[in-house]
C-alpha cells in the first residue's frame, strides 16, 4: 500500500513554473461549501496548515513517501504564491514569506540547500530541476544555489547533465523529463527538438500521457497530462499543435461536472490531479474558470453543468485548512494542499502560457414536443409535433485569458455555475490573493 502511495505522489509531482502575471480568476466557492468565506480566506487557512506541518529540518513531508522532504518544493511555491500582493510575480515577497516560516530556526530553503548539497544522497536531475524552479521563483540563482552560504550548487548543470541522447531524462517515469523541461525554460534555456519528439511519442491514443510515459497505456491520468501540456508549451510548441489539442480535449472529456479530476491510482477526485489538470489548460491558452474551453473541446458535454477546477479544490477544504485527498488514508501530508494553492493562486506558473485561444461555445440542440392543439370549429385534436430548438450554453465567442504579449493586469468575467445555470459574478482586476 505504501508503494502505491509513493507512485501516486510522484505522479502528482508537478513543478510550478515561472510566469509574470496571474491568469485565472479565483473561483468562488459554492454557498455552504468549505471555503465559502472566500478564496483569500481559504488560501490563508491552507497556508497555516502547511506551515504547521514543517519539519525541524525546515522541510515538508512525511517518511511515508520514502523521502521525507519530497513535498518541500511545492510547499514553498504555495507559500510564495499566497504572499503575492501585485499583478506580477514578486520574488522578494515570495522569498520573505518562505523565510518567515521556520521550525527549529530552519526555513524550507535550508532543507533545499542540504538537498542540493547531497546531504540526503546524490541528487538526481529531477530533484535538481524541482529545486531550480523554486530558486527562480524566489529570486535566487539556480546556477549558484547557496541559501546557507556553505558552498554553491549549480542546479542548472545538474539538470543539463541528466539529459539522455534521445532527449529524455531517465527511464520509468515521464515526469522527470517534463520537470527538466520546465526548469530549463525557467532559466531561459531552449529545449531540444528530440525532447519534444519524445514527449509527443509518449502520448496515448486517448490524448493523455501516463506516469510511465507508455503510449500503449490507457490510463486516465490528468496529473501527467497537465504537466505534459505545460512542458510542450514551454518548449515552444504551438497551442494548436495536434498533441496539445488532443491533450486538452482529454482533460475536457475527463473532468467531472463539479470541476475536479480523478487521479490514476485511487480513481477518486483529487486536488493534486485537479490542480495539474487546470495548469495544463491554462498553459494551452484557455481559461478553466469558464465552461467555454470544455464545451469547445468536448462538444458532447456542452449541455452538462460546469464548475471550475479552482471551485472544486476549494470545496475539499477541511476545518484544519488542508485540502482533503484520497491519499489521506495513508497519512495526512501537505502535497494536495500545496499543489491546490498553486492552482487557486496562479501567479507563478505555468512557465510559458500560450496566447489566449479563441473559444466559441457550441450550441446545444434539444428536442421538445409541443402541447396538443385543437383546431377551431372542429372536434379534431392535432397531436403536438417534435419541435427542435437550439440554445447556447454560453455567450458565443469568448476571449480567453492568458499571458499573450501583454504583461499588464488581466481582466475576465468570472462565471460561476450553480445547478447548471451560468451566473455572471463580475469583472475585477487580477491581483493574486485578495
């Protein structure tokens, strides 16, 4: 059972990546649901939970995962995201928030410094990539990473050295390759064509990618799929590319009407899966806060109710502040909460966001039967005939949020679905956590 938890955690091991402005509006929680007091309150409670789980060495994570500090990069990215006060990512604010969370005098950066220095054994390219992304987010140099001032580690070289002749990083898990791509793009490196080809070749017939990178698999794996879309976009692949479109279509077809995605191991709705699925959608230039992207890419679902992924994440919040996960049965950890926060407050990721993609809500065709009518002046009743009516699930063509070429504040209409009806909540400036 513990080995299954390790695989589940690893499959969800998305890396937050550099961005210059928040993109997605925070989804409001349904009335009466956990988090209904508002996203900012929910995020604050989630960060309090994360901080309370810090280890005495500054790291985050339990021994159940086989690597006690495995959750540390995501925990620090969540803390940094929640600390943002402006429309553009502020590394100083993020670093100050991270350094303020301490146990036994140690912040999470102390743990990452020890990890990078090999205190827990030789660090591999995947670990170096995860730390490198955090370093960039906090305004530190990943080519000379040394928060403790005890000897610098060149994380960029470590990542680059792990690339194989076929453009991949390691075997047995696609996530190492995807994480390396995001880390290298975060520091401004280009991505080899062979790496893009390898990611393309790993895509399943259903449009998804699975944890092992096996194209013959049939897994329903939104975690790896969202991360693969992020990596392809970061590598310079167009959002209209067939692989990207098939990946987003898979996410559109596998999302539950409450906004969540289920993971590939527990087969239950999971904030990890929901967060990574949402970030993949954002990377491709679509806005998961509205239903248009789903209805366009999975038109057969256009008549179904819709809720945003952020809504689904907030709805899992418990009284202690954490976002509940099906993996909690193996032991409560910070992983689901940290990744959930990164999707609810998306100021730092994905590493590259495609320009806003046009979205046209497809019409929903329904057939109704008219009431029987009686011809005037006669006793003849004419049975009602089937009358076909066409209704729209949205407002036609919607401009979707994304980075595009502008780094200014973004505006969007926040649509909240309640019982299948679309309700216009309003327009506001996107300023991170409010």
